[in-house]
């Protein structure tokens, strides 16, 4: 599926994905130290915190910037909900969650597992979206499909989500990892890597993917996350202690979220929503609108279906099992995680 490419603000390189694969591993080491310091603080302070607002960390990804609509419209107050959204760079939001400074944080499903594997226990209580084209494999001419890359070198950052995307692309094309040579390349350097003579393709997310395509005349996407819906889910990961203590508040939060989705999806109100979202990240509405094409916000029925236990990427369970296997294989963490323990469909299933 060919996607529309567009300029991003320079700070948008800090997307929902960490800038580097080693960044996640460095994050894990920092998280272990933070957790040692913060152990027991959340539970000990639960009673005192009962009157405090829920604190949620969000960062620069359309499925999360969408919450800005509810913030600016005052919908949380209308719902009788005391909540504070704190803006972070992506890795910093995970740091804050690991240090028990947040009740919840917006992350990919694979990174929810990474946090939990390193001690920051969480449950995926809401699915906001899945990547629908913003992650992609870009190939140089004359390649026009994945099969054309057999025997070639592909630049990708090892251990991050677009490494997983590339492996899925190869599998769907009837190829093995050994059919290509993977070259470890930092995602923010992939435009220069593709422009070099060393590789035939790169795998990256926006804005780097678009920059890489523009850097090489004739370069084109040969596989995107739109070709495998549900490979990369984005979720609200909640501290289980907070969820148990404030279940009624999280139920209100879920209702507000689907009000946001409806407002963004409605052609009559989408321009206002896009204006709000664009302002949050310093873009014009015209620059921001294409981002929604690469991000599939899930409606309530779609989210309820994704919470059904099943294999494959249409289910959060199946998708997360794939992410877990990838994380273990590429040493993002050591031991396989019990995916079912991370998935809590109760907020979504209770809604009509």
C-alpha cells in the first residue's frame, strides 16, 4: 500500500518507538534502578493518593496525541474525572512509569511487555490504535516488491519494532531471514544509509521512512504496517494497583476515549480535531492530517474484537505473543512473558 509522505516537526523523531534498540536496553537498566528506589511507594501511597488526579504519560504519536482533543474540550471535567496528562519524549515516559510517577502510560504492546519484564508491572487496559502505514520497508530501484530484495542488504535497527515488521514482511513473501543480509543501522540514520551504496532497502518509521524515500530517487515502500494490521498495537498501560483502586475513574476515561475517536472520525468535526492535535506537536493541520492515514484509531467494536483471545494480529493476544517472542530472541529481555497477565479487557468489554 503506497502511503502519503509528509514533513514532520524536527522533534517528532522521538516517536512512540525509542530512537535506538539499545535505548530500550539502556532504559531497562535505568528502570531496574528506579524500581529499586520506588519499590512499594505506589502501594504505600495509594490511600494518600486517592484524592490526587490520575496521572497519564503521553507522547508524540497520533493515537496518543488524540487525547489532546478531550483535554482541550474539557471532556474529562464533564465526565467528573480528575486526570492530568503529562507530555514526554517516549523513553522518558517509560522512565516515569517505572519510577511510579505515573498511573498509566501510552506505549506499544511490545514495550508494555518490555516494561513489565523489567519490573514495571502493567496491564494493557485500552487499545488506542494500530500502526496503519507509518512503519515501512523502503527499497531502492529496481526493487518493486520484497522478493526483489533476496540476496541483498537491508538496513534496520536491531531489536526495535521495524525489525519485527521486516521479519514479518519476509515471512509473508515466503522468504527467510537468511535470504537477506541485515545491517544494523540506527533508525534516525536510515535516510543516509539508504542513500549509500551499501544497502538495497531500509526499514523505518515516520518521519525517517519518508526522508529515506525522498533521499533516493525512485525509492518506494515495498511493505508497510498497513499490510499487516495489528502487528503494532498502541495501548494504555496501567499500573494494576492504580486500576484496582480507581476502577470507576478508568471506566470514565474509557468512555471519554471513545468520544474522542468518534469526534476524530466524524468528517464534520475532524478538522477541529486535527487542528487541536497539530497544535500539540507544532505542525499545521495540513501537515498533520496525513498522519491519521498511517494510524488506525480503533472504534469500540473494533477494540472489543481485538481483545478476543486468538492467534494472529487481529487479536492483541496474538500480536503480543509475537512481540514477546521477538523481544526474547533479540535480547530486549531474557524470559518470555505471560501475555494473558498483561491484557485486561474489562474496561472495553463493559462499554456498549
